[in-house]
C-alpha cells in the first residue's frame, strides 16, 4: 500500500534566485491535488545545502540535516553527518 501511494506523489524543488525554493507536491490518487509552498534555502561555504522546515495541514518537511552534491545528485545527510542514501534530489529532465 505504501509503495502504491508513494508512486502517486511527485515532489519538485525549483531553486530560484535570492535563495527562494518553490516546492510543488502533486498527489494523484482518487483526484489530483497540488500544493505549492515557497521556502528559503542557503548554501554554506563548505557546500552544504540547507532547506528551511515547513509544516502545514498538507505539507510537512523537517530538515534537521543538510544536502551535499555528490556525483551530480544532492544527497540528504542527518545532523550527525550520516548520509541518507535513499533520499536524494536529482535534476528533472
């Protein structure tokens, strides 16, 4: 069941100038629902990407860690510097 639901969700991060990130979440189950949120992002001098947290009724992102660019993909890391290899951002073609 969880796999079927996950396959019905598309999450897009659109990085804009001035450290703005447009988050779009499309859920296509019984009927298609789209949520768009505007977040802020920062990039540290050592290459760590930080994305602010968001919590509302439909979208919840808790970023306690950061992202690091490795071989063209942004890999999620916990606050204790442990890679979460199953969580990554890739450029949409």
